[in-house]
C-alpha cells in the first residue's frame, strides 16, 4: 500500500549554490521524495497524507560513509598510536585471524547502530564474513555497499578460494534488501595483492559488471615499497593491472603526484578521503584541494572504528573542512558547502548510487533531521556553516532510509541497542580469551 507524508515548517539543506537552505515542505511517497520546495503544491495535503511537524529541525541528505570496516569496532582502542603497518601486522591482523562470523555480526551491528544514530544512511564496508554484514544491513534498514576484501598474501589455492568467496557474495547480495544493498569487488591493496591476483579480481568485476574498491597510497612507505617491487608508483601500477578500466573508488590516496592526480581524473576514479584515520595513523594529509580542482570526485570515509575511533561522519566532514585550510594556509580551501557535499552527494556518486545523496524530487528518501533548537545552532544565520563547523552525531534527531524511519528522537527503531552493546563486549572478551 502506498504511503504519502508531508513535512511542514521544515528547514531543508537543498545545497544549491545560490540558495543552499530553504524553509518549506517536503512530500514523501513510499521510498521517494515527491516534492521539495518553499510553497505547498496544490493537493499535497489531500486525504490520506500524513503530516510531520518539521519545526526546529534541519533536514539534510543522509550521510554517506564511503570507506570502512564495520566489524573492527570490536578492536576499538586495541592498538592506538601506531603507524599503519605496525598497527595492521602486530595488532589488527592477529586479532582478526580469530574473528568468527558471529564476531563480525556483533561488531558490525555495533557500528551500524552508531552510524544510523549519527545520521549515516549509506556505508561502504570492505571485510570478511560479508554474509554477516549483509544480514546486519538487511535487519537495520541501512543502505550498504558491501565488498569482500581479499588479501592475496597466501598460497594460490587460498587466493582462488577467497576470490570465489568474493564472487559468490557479490552474486548473492547485489540488489538484495529491496535494492538497498549493492556489491563491489575489492583487492585489499597493491601491497597485499600480487599483480596477477589483482588482474583476476578485475576480470571477475568485469564478468559481474561491478565496480572496484581498494586501499591505495595511504602511506609514504607503501608508495616506496610499490616503486621497489614494481618500478612504478601505485596509481600507475593499478592502471597497468587494469583496475581503472572499471568504475572504481580508491580509499585514502594520500601520497599522490600531479601526474597521478591527472590519471585518476582521466579515468574517473573516485577518492574516499579518510581524514580522521589518516591523522590518527599519522599517514599524512591527502591533496584534496588539488584532487577537487582536477575534477576528481572526493567523498568521505571514517575507515574502521579501530583507526578513527568513531563513526561520526559529521566529524569527518568537519575535519575535511578544517585540515586543508590548516595545511594550505588558505581559509577558502574546502569551503563548508563543499565539505558537506563530500559527505553526502559526492559520497553517493562515489558509490555509484545516482538516486541518493540530495534532497530533490525523484531521489530516494534517505534523509536525516538535526535538532537545531540547541545553543550551538544559534544564531539562525547559516545552517550549512553550523552543520559543518558546529554539529556532531549527538544532534541527529531522526533518520529515514528508503522512506522508512530508522531513528526517532535519537533511538534506533530497527536494532536492539542494549543487546548489541552486550554482545559486542562479550565478543571482544571472547577474542581476548582465545
Ligand atoms: C581484507 S578485509 C579489510 C582489511 O583491511 C584492514 N584495514 C583496516 N584499516 C586499514 C587501513 O587504513 N589500511 C589498510 N588496511 C586496513 C583490516 O584490518 C582488514 O584486515
Ligand atoms: Zn580501510
């Protein structure tokens, strides 16, 4: 049965450059925005149309987290203040080797709970035991782009089995949960996947007609190793092995030359900028201003909760707006509206979701409402500025995905918070004991 409802007296971040915020109405029918504007269209309030009072609320497109490893919430605080390779090799990978599929379920549920409550309506997840991640996405109502990350530092038969697992997962889950779940293919990184293995993964993505995702150029050491091992920097290397022959999104892309930026732009490769994780692992600061100038779609990701250590996309948006001013000495670097678009519209574009990321008639009804009746949202001047420079996850009052309300007055309607917190703690203790 069709359901129509009308938000009245709301403030909406439509993010048009001339007028980024409007006061007015939004009409939603089932999973789509039917109308948004300053005036009430004739007949919009007809019989059977429910009303929703939007006063005191700022409506934004749902936040889009374009890179992460949700189950790593079980390792939050386990191995802080280390550089990437030490953190991975000495802390994360030994613990992850003990993860059961139940651990992945509980860790992912903890993260999805945090993401939904913080206004994230879509997340990308690269991990193992991906059926469990799919299950959480299905149950919670969140939109998800899921990909079984494969590490190829193993014998050929294990490589084959991992790739087969990634293919089976993608076949089973692409388009699942009424289309809320889509899939990608992911070699973990150029330093963990030999070139011939990446080529096989690219071929599988071709066969399945899916995009690709990988970590790339996260640290200076990684770039130097790539040059030592293959004679070229990672961008040229991935170009050679065919990764950019398909629609692709790379995470981090911190250490790039001008030539590499030009290659990414030419091949329409998206970049998931992960400022919080890059700062914490001391990986460096990505050349976001130059990437944007070159026409690269730059979106935002938290990375896993063990290297961030939260999943607050409003914090990533704020970091993106601040750090590039700091490193460039230019206060106009990454203006507030651009940072907010990186966390919404550009995120959806990076994940190949053309119907998500904007408050616009015809788009999917993925949106959030911030409670702006609080001290840090005054005076009522510039709500884009307040969202980027002043807001945080705790300001998220309501969340809708695909037209369904999943968070109401800060409470998640689809997940059992108490149980999730209990199970996550138990799972971590189990990992320590094994
Ligand atoms: C094969 S599943 C994903 C794999 O990625 C690891 N990981 C988490 N954060 C990062 C990062 O910042 N760079 C590279 N790899 C990362 C995670 O521990 C899993 O093993
Ligand atoms: Zn990552």
